[in-house]
C-alpha cells in the first residue's frame, strides 16, 4: 500500500509538509506520534493519530510511540484556554504504564522488519541541564516565531506561563533527538499539533541542516466543536472502567 494514498481516500490528512510523499517512496521510514501521560487512559480523540501509525506500519514503515514522561509535567497549551494542573512524577509514571498498555493493543511490537517501539522523552531530557538547553537549542528558535503559533496566540488574553510557552521548544527538541538517534524524520499528530510539529521541522533545519517532515490528521471533536481532550466533559475514554460498552455504542451510532 501507498501510505499517503491510503490516508487520502480515508480523509485522514489535514496538513502535510512538502516532499513527504516523495520521501516515503524512497524506502522504509520511521515516524513518531507523541502522547503525554496526563491521565491514566487515552480517549477516542487519540485514536486518529494512532490509526495513522497503524496504517504507516501496514505500509512497511516503522512506527515510534513517544511517551512524554518529561512533557507531561509541563503541559501542552495547544487547544487549551487555561493553564493545566501540574502532575507529580509518581502520577505521571502511573499514567505512563497504563497508556503504554493501551497503545500495545494497536501496533505490532514483534515484527522482524518494522516493529513498533516505545520511547520516553524523560530519558534524554533528564540528562540536559537548563543552561545547556537554552544555549544549544533555545537560540535556534526566535520568540517571534514561537509567538506566531496558534497555541500561544489563543492564550494571549487569558495568559500563558513560561512553562507552557516553552512546551513547543521541548517538543521540537524531541523531534531533533529522534532524528539523530532513531533516524526518525517524520512526526505525526492531530491538527492541533501542526504548530509544534513545524517548530521541530524548523529547529532541525537550523540546528542540523537536515530535512524533516510532518503530517496531521483532523481532530475528533465534541458536539460543541471543541477539541476532545482528557480534561473536557464528554471525552470518550479507551479504558472501560471510565466508560461503559453502551456509551461506546452510543458514540459510534451517533
């Protein structure tokens, strides 16, 4: 199968960087999707990028699932109108174990040719001190560039902390790290992640003078049109202890 053609007829492409289709034609590639373990379960909204990775693997490519052990303790401002509550390390670790178990049901981790792989951004972020990060990474992305992203612009009236403002730079560094250490040049996510993904593409270009790519899929939203997030009322959880089989049936029926 051709990965892009498969997504096009399914209506699963929202944004795509130039050159990705040609890149995929050259051979086996690696792509990743990031999930922050800010709750003990994923929800239906997370399924869209997971299914993109599933199709990616079915087309012969290698999927990587990044679990944000570091970024979960910061909070992604994308799609949020207010500051997230910060989680402690024990809660993040507990959530991480539960989400890893859920994701294991969707991808093949035993394949000899293109097995899926888990990574945790805490493994590399804990080795980097603040001064090193500012000097070696921060200087490559301007504040003007970061301010232009919707995740920041949409929070200018209500306010955004430096903690959440810095999230996009940390996610960009994740992309750079995976390119350098896992030969992963593609990042996949929901459409709300486009700004963060493009930041990573820009950092890789400026820091390493290399080409990378991004692809996003339309969001699954609530009836109100709002993004389906873990903190939103009406989220359809993947863990049955949060939702009955009847509720799942009602969701898909409607």
